[in-house]
C-alpha cells in the first residue's frame, strides 16, 4: 500500500494499492510541506479507523495491552 501524490510514480507502481492525496501549493512562510502532511495524516487516520472498526475485538484487546504496558513503564 502506498500513499503518495497523484500520478504515475515509482512508489505507486510498486504498490498493490495506491492512495493519493492532493498536491496543493504550500505557503511561502512555512519550512515544511504542511498541507500535504496534514492530508496524508488524515488519510492514514481514515485507514486506521476502518481497520480498527473491522477488527473491533482485536483492536480493543490490543489497546488494553498497550494501556497496561504504558502503566508498567510509567511506574
């Protein structure tokens, strides 16, 4: 699975599934590609939410284990 800009590129060619985010002009005052980064994070959030919903019981179990481990590490 790839997440990249629209169009035919090496990454999308290698992937079985390609997800594309829009390529918007970035503000001149920013030092990083903020708009594209937010778009990619949004798509990843949607993919994760869909997976977590489809695997609800497993996701709940894993989150419980994660909380337990964080509690152990913070003690």
